């Protein structure tokens, strides 16, 4: 790839090429549904539906973008989502008086997990894949030992997060867009964001140039964990309670990584951005909506989803001359 | 000291057989010491473990994971990942029960078809990674999703049919009448054959050396004439083939289920790392990878004996792999 995916001019963010892929998928879905499907593809209800489908995966994938951009990865997010969903509904017990306490506790857990992941990776020099796999297994172990089923309930007021609307726009979609906007600000307009690109591009060079690479990576992991916490809160609000399997059932670890790389962020780090990730998530949601309207089953959808992941990445990697493995 | 025997017997890289045992022990990577310690602890809690039948049933249960780790190591030393093996196992188990359709006469050609599917998956993974330059983490992640979807599509999402006895024999039966050992599970014989063959391929052939060179420095390997695409495709075929074998054993051992392969890919990668392999390539030994898989299984056996519930056992596994890798990293920095 000779062309940079994101223009580094301050304040100007070019649309990543994934949006071409997104447009292609959108048109293909529109045509296929119009020809063979039932219902309208281009209806307001359907477009809203596509966005709502994107919220849970979208928020955690936006956070995952930071770790991958920094050349790291976080496999613990799915387990952290389960921990958050269970702990928040367990602490709330259906009482709105407990909302603040529940949110404070899970945010603290998220901060702790992100910090721990970052420290294990940077200070103990454990490969990020192994480190976050380990912390994920550990969290899940503690959670599944303590809870076997849906625990507690979220407060009715809290369900607004999942079901409320703001004018015609659902609140979860507003939240997703706000998170994306914050993500873009942090990544493209702050010193931390610029440092993250540098660390992901070449950690050794960044370190020798005087960057505190460890701190940057720890920051990226804290962001990923906090985004997982937010997804966990959303899922708890949507389901009314959290169960210890909600994160793994959604395969949020691998799916968030897939969305990030489909969005054009290089797995090796240093190239990409949050806007591409949003496109990656929308690609998945559009395909889900399309397959639903075409009436194909969940499993055929899964077969295609795997190929789409490969095809999307191949579409901008195949011209590269670098060896990858 | 009976416990150490199975691992050292699979050790194809060590020198003369007559070497004194303590000298061998001193040179062993730490994983063997850990494995030995856990096995001694288990025998202390359950003396039957330290008998020949006890070791045989342990190895039988560990065989699929150990074979999978052996296959995964080829991809790991080349610098890649193969995340598709878990789904491939599920596909092998579900697909076999569908194709056999209850008629034992179909078993043989179905097993042949499964190996062909495995080879096709390996070629696909390797070719897409080599020629389309998609990182193998993504290629095989895509295949993980696709193969699982395909397996579930085939059976309609629920386990259907059953596997006949002549298929399940490999995973759960034993060969009797072997002098000195009485009976040996098929799975243990298969594990032994796979371990020796894999050890030979990785450590004694030019392909194995090229694979390690490729993982160590892909650019240097290519410039010095390593046919990188062919070498890498070979690694993915080895990994997929090991998944097919593991699938046949698991199908035999525990029957048809839709989640038989879930998470196996991460366990296999953990096992290779515990055995001293370096993620992103360049280093790893077959004996270590297999010992890593046996250690994880032994650890589960031990915690089970100690009465730990399954979720806590999984949790401790997480701590152990972090600790092992942190220890290796620390030792490396010190030297």
C-alpha cells in the first residue's frame, strides 16, 4: 500500500478505502434484497435496524482499533463484556438508585483490566495474544465460578440506553456515534493518538525517538477495556440482565478484531483508523440485514461472513510486495 | 519416574539413547520439569495414575490436543497462526456423521474425504496468506467463521446422526495383546506416530529448517532462495491434517456434538508457547509443543483431583500461560 490510509494532515481525515467496500456491499445488498428479498431495503426502519445491530460490536471494535493500531491485540474483551454485563445487573438489582454504583464498579474493573493487560504486555514482555488470552480466561473462570445464570436485573431507567429514542434516532445509535467521534478525536487530534501511530508503525524507532512506548500501549489497552465495558453495559440494558456467557456468545473478541482489520487497520499496527472500523462493523450489519431479508439461515450467513473478512483484507493487501505470515 | 517416560520417548531430537538420565534432564526445557512435577503430584493423589494403564488413559485423553499442538507448531514457527483448526475439528466430526449416515461401510472413504477437506483448507489458508498477502491470523480467522458455519449449515445447527463403531474405534478403543503393555489405546499409537513424523519433518528435513528460517526473518529467507509460498502452504497443510486427525479421535472419544472444536485453536497455540515456541516465528521444538499440550491436560487432571470446578481450572490455565511466557521472556532478557 503506497497510499496512506489516513492523511496525517492535522484535522483532515480522508475516507479509508474500506468505504468503497462498504458502498459495494450496500449496493449489492440493496439490489439482492430488491430482486429476491421481502420488504424494503432502503427504508428508514431497516437503516435504523442496521445501525442498532452495529452498536454492541461497534463500540468494542472502536476500542479494539486502538490496540491493533498500536501493534497489540486484545482477546480479553469478550470476557470483560460478560463480566460487565453480569456485575452491572447484579449490583443494580433492578433499582435505579444503584445505577451510579454499578457503572462506577464496572468502569473501575475495566480500568483495572486494561491496566493489567498493558502492564503484562509491556513490563513482563508477554506477547499480547497470550497475555490477553490469559487474563480473559482468568476473568471468565472467576465469573463462571461465581455466576451460573442471569444475575440480578438492570434498572428500568437503565434500559433507555438500549431502547430509548432521541427524536427519531435510537439512543444506542447516538451513543455509538458519540463513541466514534471521541475515538476519532483521540486518535487524530491528540498527542496520544499520534504517538500510538508511531508505536504501531515501529515500536523500536518510537522508543529511540524518546516516546514512552509502554505508556502509550497501556493507554490503548485501557481504551479497549473501557469500550468493552460500555458494550457490556449496552448488552445488559438490552437483555435486562447479564449472564456469564453473553460476551463469548457474541464472539466479540474475534469479531471485533475482524471488524477492525476489515476496516483497513493493519494487523501489524501503524496504519488505519477508527473511521474504517465503523465501516467494517457496518459491513457486517448490512450483510446480516441482507441475509435476514433474503431469508437465508444464520449458518449460510456465517459461511459468507468468513469469506468477506478474507476478501475485504485481501482487496487492499494483494498488491503489497511484503512477505506476511 | 515412570511418568517421565512417555514424553521422553517421543523426543526425537535428543542424542544417543545411552545418555544418562540426569544429563538429559538437565538439558530439558523447563516445560518437561513442570510436566514431571505435575505428574508426580497427580500420582501422589491418585497412585493409579502412575501405572501403565493410568498413563495410557491419560495419554489417550491428551492425544487430540497434543496432535493439534504438533500441527499448529509448523505454522507458529513459520511466523503465522492457524485459528481455523477448532472449526475444522467440528466440521470433521459433524461431516463424518452426515456422510457416513449410519452405515459402517462408508467409514473408510469418509475418512479419506475428511483428509482431502483438511488438505484443501490448508492449501487455501497458505495460498491466501502467501499470494494475497492476507495475514494468516485473518485468513484463518475467516476460515474459523466459515468452516463452523458450513458444518452447522450441513447439519442444520444440531448434532445429527451418529458415528459407527469402526469410526469411533480410533478415539476410544485399545489394541490388546501387546507384550509388556497389555493394551494400548489406538489414540496413543497415533499420537506416537504423529509425534515422531512431525518431529522428523520439523527438525530433520530441509523443509523444516526453511520453515524456521521463514519465521525468523521472512525477507532474509526469501532472498536466500526459500520458496516461501510453497514452504508456508506446507505448514498449513500439516496443521489442517493434524486437525483432521484430532477430529477423528475426538469424534471417537466423545461422539457427535456441535461445539467439539470450540476453543481448541487457542489451546493448541498456548501449548506450543508453553513448550517454548516463539509467537511470530523462528523458534520452537516439537517435543516442547507436545509436552506443552500434555502439561495442560495434566494440569486439568490435577485440578480435577483437587476438586476445582471447571471454570476455575480454565481461569488458572490463563494465569499459567501468562506466567510461563513471562518467565521465558525474563530468562531471555537475563541471558
